[in-house]
């Protein structure tokens, strides 16, 4: 039994309906979740040694989150999948009423949004978000203490109110490829990916300093929530 039947057609439907307007091809999806276009094609078609129609379990939540749909929908028949997707699209348009919040959070670590005993920290994050005098908040703790879980939970709560006035939500994890030994290229790729996402016409052009300056200027053009996970890798 195929895990995700008609996967190619399901992805094409998502591209066509533009649930995420910035993902219209396998290449776009790959860039969003840190995979190659060829890898996504293999998920659909399989290889000589593996069956197709199956998104790897460790990638399923990332793909679903990129389109803001439920992961289990990929297991439905194509007809049922399209029904759920179109219903979700209709509800999303009704809620947003043209608000147009642009969101990219798929590189964040996958965590359980059910956390306990962090009410004070969650309130602090919300207070800082509404405080016009606060521009930067740093969450620090030892590895495994739950920093990513805390941020994901707060994002989940914030999303219920359409992010309280934010026009852009952009998150990046420097652990996205688990290449802790490739810090420089990870940092460079983040800047170029972010420049492209924020609308820079030539994200690969210029010195690292000029690219960083352009990115800062683009971020300031709108009310933006920028989340950087795993910054300790750049401090090694």
C-alpha cells in the first residue's frame, strides 16, 4: 500500500492553487525545506531501490507546514485530498480578508506545541512583541532545554490572531541541514535565501556586508517577525 498515493498530482495541485504563493514547483519546495528538486521527484516517482508516492516521515511535517495543511492529508485519496485543500484555502481566504501575511517557518525544528510550565516565558515573548521599544529578544539556555519548543508554541498562539499586525514572518534554523561543520556556507546561504524571500532582485550579488545591509533594509520596510534558531553555530 502506498503511503501517499498520487503524490505528484497532489503537489501539482498545491502549486496550482498557490496555497503558498512562493512555492510553485519542486524546486521552490526544495529551497523552502532544504532539499533538492531531484529529491522531491524521487519522493513522487521512486527509484530502482525504493517505491514512490512517499514523503519521508522526517520531512512530512516540513512539507505540510510549508503549505499550512495537515500532514495526514497526503495519505488521503486524490479526490479527498483536493476536497480538504480547497476547503482549507476557502477558509484561509475568509479569515485573512486580504491581509496578506507572508510566512516562512518550515526550517524551524519540529517540536511538540504542547508544553508545560512556560506560561511566564510565553507571556514575556508576547509582551516584548507588543512593546515598541523592544526590537531584539534573545532566548538562551542549554541544548535540550526547550528553546525551540517555546518559540514554536508562541508562534502557534500568535498565528491564531493573524500574528497581531505582522506583515512578514520569517524563520531560519542554522541546523536546517545538520551541517554544523559548514557554518560559513550556512550563514551565507541564509542571507541569500532571506534576500530572495524578502524581494531583493539580485540576492547573490555583492559582498557579504552589502548583502547584509540590503537584507536589513528590506526587513525594516514592513513589520517583520524574524526568528533565528541555532545562532550558537555561528559563534563557534
